[in-house]
C-alpha cells in the first residue's frame, strides 16, 4: 500500500483538525441516518484519542461518530478520488455524502476506499466515520475474556482489557483525501540484496487501469543515475537494477536511493511515484543476526504510542523527541510493541538508521473459544502490516505476537500458520514471536529467532538480583541449547517512580531499576548467541486501572513526559560509552 504523495499527477488533502463528534451509546445513529448529518455535535481533535479530550469519554467503550465537511478542488475532475484513514481504533464504518463506502477492523493500520462516484468535485462533501471500541474475547487484542482464559496478572482491570496499556480509542492518525490518475501505479515492492560491493534492487510494480503498458524505473543516488524501461504483463512488471559500488543502508550510514516509477501511455508519462529505499540485507546465520552480512546487536527499547491528552494520536513533536533521546542514549533499535506505529514514525526510523521489530497488534492472545477468528484476524493484520511497511529498510523483523498465553496444544498450529503466512508475504525478513513462556513455548521451533521477555527480580525474586541474574543466565543457556538460534531479550526492567530513592536499592526506586538493567545487560552481553537487549520500557505509559499500577506502568527509563531517570544515564554509559 503506497502512502499518499503529491506530485504533478497526484494530490493530497489532509483533513486533520477539528471534526464534529457525537457519542452513540445506544447505537441508534445508523437507523436514524446520522451518516447524513446530525444535530448536537461537539468539536474533537483528529488525530487524537477521544479519551482525554472530554470528561465523559475517558473510559467510554462504545460507538462514537465523527463528521467532517470538505471542499473538493475542481482540479480533481477526471481523477480517481480516495479516502484514507491512517488508523481508527477499533472498528470503523465510513460514509461519504450519506453513502456507505466500507468498514475496517483493527486499530493500528491504515485503510482506504475509492470514492470517485460518491463525491462532488468542485463542491462541498461530508464524511461520517463511526468508530466503535468495545472489548471482546474474539477481537485482537482481546478484552472481557472469560475468567477461565484469563492470566492471573490480568485480573480485575478497568477497562477490562487483556493487555497492559490503556485502550485509547478514536481516530489516531490522519484522514486523507487523495487523487490518482485513472491509470495509476497501485503498488511497488522493493527487495534488496548485496553481492560484494554491488547492490541488487529487485522491484515489482502493480498498475491499475487499461492504459499504460510500459514505463520506467529510475534509481538515483549521489554517485549513480540508473534507469530501465519496464513492460507490464497484465498488471505486473518485475525487474532488477544493479548498483556497482553501492552505499549500503545501516545505522551508521542510513543511506537512501530515490526510486521513481513512471507509468507511460502513447501520450507520455501518465503517473509517477517515488520511494526512498535503502539497500541492505537482513538474515539469521547460525547464532547471529546479520545486517549487510555482519553480525549486529540490537540495543534499544520496547515502546508505546502514548502521551497525556493526545493519547495514542499521531504526535509529530513526540516522534522527533523520542528519536533524539534514543540517539542520545546510544540505542540503535526498538520494537513497535504491541501494535504497528504510525507511518511517520517508520519514515523517521529509516532516516535515522534505526532497526525495528515490527509487531502486529496480537497481544494478550489466548486459546479457547474464538481461536479461528483470532487467527483470521492476525493474518489480516500481517497482510496489512507487510503491505504498508515492506519497503522500509528500518524494518528488519516481523513479530507475529507478544506474550501469547499459549499453553494449550492448538497454539502450536496457530503459530505455525502465522509464521508461514508472514514468510509467504515476505521471505526477505526473519519472523519471530515474542514469548514469555520461554522453555514452555511450543512453537519456537518454527521461528527464525527467539524473542524472550523476562522479569526475574521484579515479578518473581523481587529485590534479589543475584538470584534473578542466575535464573536468567540458566534459562538463556537452556533455551539456546535446545533451539540453537539467536535470542533477543525483548523485555526486561523494573518499575521506578521518578524521584524515589533507596540505598541499598529497593523495588520502585531509581537505583533498583538502574541496577537491575545493568546486571541484566552484563548477562546478555556475555553470551555469543544473544542478538540484542530491549529494555521495557522506553517511557512510562498509561495502563487500565489495576491495583498494581499507579495510573502508569513505571518501567520507563524516561518519565511519561521524557525526563531521564537514573537508568537512562546508566544506559547511556553502557551503550554510548560516555
Ligand atoms: C509484559 C508485557 C508488557 C507489560 C510488561 C509489564 O509484554 O506489555 O507492560 O510485561 O508487566 O508482560 O510491565
């Protein structure tokens, strides 16, 4: 799926700003034709979660409507017109000028509809988007799940989610209108390889519309200008460009080439689309994770999209701030725990040379009633995620789930299927599952590398770091002996309330968090098969209400508003060496 871009053939209109908003707790809106407009709306900011914008929406779980009037420029006459929603959590139904145009399930991925026949070009139009965020055991991520399927630590949460972050809801990413020519480039897939000093760029282009059987692919960098004529067979054109003496994309040198595709008819160029691409390889070799044929070690964090008031809404300033802090501390990587992050975040990661474990929103999975539906949904999420993020050099690993409660036998089949599904969609990247069961996880054999979350010294062995590190050491050794694959420790950490101190260290103090992280890093870095350490978590974040959480999960090495705790300074010394 291509991100909407402007050029002489394409236009984009960003509807971000204020929308009309109305709650519909009794779900009467559709019957009463709210899609054609309704009285009594208040203003709401988009993109942003609805929860903290008003006093009555904090814990609202139900249906809510968004409305926006917009004027379509006359210059769009004769073009195809599209509506694209960056993300809406959890379920969205969309109408244009009162006419239903489509729906989408899943809170963190974009969806778009062609609306050419439904709009007035050179006139005023209105969209209505109904967003519903109820928690259900058959949704992913799940909530309100039967007591027998609940993990004990997830008891008694309000709202009743089966995961450890606040279920922020609403339209979280921009709503765009965009135009394309009637014959247009629908999709581009780029896979790169390295042969000695050569960079290999394989491309696959899909076009739509009857016109345009040929075109050009251009690749431009500092030292090169390559182009190739392409010919479509049906809707598809494939080919290869070879860059002699290429600059490879890496954290130290996030070098881009500009790849431009042009679609041509007998009259000349009729569409164009440009992508920034990085030439790099990523693969598992024996015990190691290799970037550009050399072993790499991931240093970084699990994160969240989370900030006061805006909630999970796109926050450009926060993206820039987070990258500046991650660079300051010497990190080179992060995981999009526990759902896909904004496309804007992925773009900056490409530019800043960060390595990403890209995760679908499969958190809190359990196996019982509804497993087949959850599997179908996870496959849909993989389709959408890989289609969205496949061309980002920063994305090096796909993660199909975080901490599934996979003790039942059917979990094995479930993850075998998901692994294969991801590989069929993209065989160029390793695929993983982030496990808390470790040695008891039955499906680790399928995955290319192992990701493990561990909380010795916190949830178990509290305050006993010698014992905690001993257990960690033993478990890593055993896991490696059985699976012989690289392991990334994708979560470890301790809660610290900023400003709370104790010497000798005690739980919830900055000293204890710093000490636990230091000791874990020593264990991890002593093992040749370890491919990375991701601390949980980058910053404090809001959770559902629970007796174990004082509003926030406090495992951030930065506070929620990004002030460093003691652990941040310590990590800077470990990772950046200063
Ligand atoms: C892990 C989860 C993560 C939680 C963390 C914690 O993957 O979402 O926030 O534990 O308890 O189990 O802090």
